């Protein structure tokens, strides 16, 4: 790998780091005597397979030149920053070299838009096509589909990439036009529909022939920037819920706004990314996908934003104390999922275990129930009667509030998902 390619790698990996579809590892280890190989942090990130395996990906852009001048983007046309472009051959060879050195197991590929969406998309497709057909690369490939690209190019990309994604970026079209006048929702949702059609058609073809090519077998994802506009959590989650109704949509990612262009007066003046809000949105997203909650239960006209001090499930439970306590030895699965401290796995184990005996506090702890939280919302064999109704919602909220723990620092990272 020559020095010129390494310089391009540093620039383009740095430019790609703001896409949160996978998190950067930041690992860097120099070569040591008696050891084989070394590891550089540039562009290496971690993602997770459906079976839970952690996969190292080369996260890189084909180019950070861009014809657009989006207010929130570090790679916007008007920014004075180092620019670089990899040729298709350079990027293919770089990926294969990293793979042979066992640095990576796959590729996360995105790009700025040069000339026009189809020109950029054509070069991205050429990269993944050469990897698959010329180099017989069988690793994971996640490719960004360019908004505004033609249906033919999106369809071709889906034949070689495992997952395709199109970033919505801003959850409201009026806000998007204010911050990115050259973009609109039509250019974003059109390739999303192309991907969905390709996935559905591929599924039908594979019913007729097991040898039919698979189209984007890992589905599609998207990303929204949080905090760059005045949109409420209600607006964001309603859009996410609508996207999840599409059969090919696997994940919606939320990226706390990073003020990389502080000189632009269209953007809010934030001292740090709103990471706590980002975390609460991920928790609410988890409740929508796996806990059978509806958007209006978590956020509505009365409560348009998620409570930053407690997790969304606890917040919902404290707003509805009349629903509790529930008897864990009698409640159905859907109601068990609504108890703070009981997750999907523990709810399933409770349903199975209580067939043989009534469950008590010790059994629930062994199952994995977070009793310090759940005990206010349940009754069981010998649990003392000290529920949310006796203790009071406000007292419980104060007990579990993150306010004092954060001490006003919005940068603290919380647990990704709360039961």
C-alpha cells in the first residue's frame, strides 16, 4: 500500500465517521517483534450480524467531494477541508488487501455526490460488482444508495450488496429544504421504493427457484440527524414507525447532531451532541420493534418529547399507574413486556417457568428480571405490597432519574436499551 493511497484512506475514513450505521472502533496497534501484522484505526468499525457476531468493516467513502452544500454536513461543497477520491481499482484493491491481512470481514461504502447521482452511483456499483465477480469477495458489503439515483442502478447494486441504505437525514421535508435546499424527500424515498421492490421481487423469484439471485438479503436501513431542527420526538418516531411498516426496512439509526459547521446560522448553537436524547430514541425504537408499543403510547400531543431523565418504558408506566401492579403468575406475555425491568427474554422464560410453579422474587431474579425496578409494578408469590400506587409515580421517577447522576452533563452515555 503506497503512501498516496494511505493519505487518501486517512482523509476518506475521517469523512465517513459521521455515519452512525456502524460505530468506529478507533483501534490502532503498531507492529511488534515476534507478532504478525498490525492494526490501524483508520476506517475500521464494528457492526453486528443477525446471529450476534461482531464484524469488522472497512468504513470509507469513495470520495468526499460533493456537489451539495448541506448545512449540517462536514463534506459540504463550501467547506475548506482536505479532499480525496479513490479510483474504483484503488478501493477494490484496498478492500482486498485489508481482508487478506485479516483487518476486516466486510465493507461499509458511501460517497459524496459528484457530477450527478447516477454518475456517483455507477462508480459505487462498479466497486461492489468487481469485488464480487472479479475478486470473488464473499464478505459483508453495506452500500449507501445515492438519493436521486436511477432504478436500474439501485437494482444492480442490490444484486451485489448485502444491505443498501438511503439516509433521510432530516425527519421533516420543510426542515430538509431549509438546511439542504438541493434535496427533497422524493429523491430519498424513490430509491427506498426501488430497494423494497427488489427485495419483494427477489423473494417471489426464490420461491420458484432456489438458485434465483438474492437482492439485498440484509434489507435496507436509513439514518436521521437529531437536534439540527426543532422536530419533536413524536415527529421522529412517527416517521420511524411508518418506515418499519415497509417489509425491507431493518433499522432506523439516530445520529445526534454534531456542530461541525458552527459558522452556519441556520443551525442550532449546541456545545455537544444531544447523546442522551439519541439514546432515548433508540430505546423507544426498541420498544416499537420488539415490545409491541405504539408511537402514541410513548409520545403524543401532550408529551411530544421523550423524558430525558428516565427510559421510555418506565416513563410510560409512571404515566399509567392504574395499569399496575400485575401478577407475573397470571399476566399474559404482552403485559409482561410492559413491566419496567422485564425484557423480551425474561418475559418468555416467565411464561414457560410458571407452568410448573408459582414464581417468587428469588426466581424472578434468577430469570433475569431487574427487581429493583420491576418490584414497583408487579405482585408475585411473596413480594411485599409496595407498588407504584403506594410509593407514588413521582417518588419512583426521582429514584431512577438520571438528573443527579448526569450532573447537567448531556454527554453521558446511558445503556443502549432499558427493559
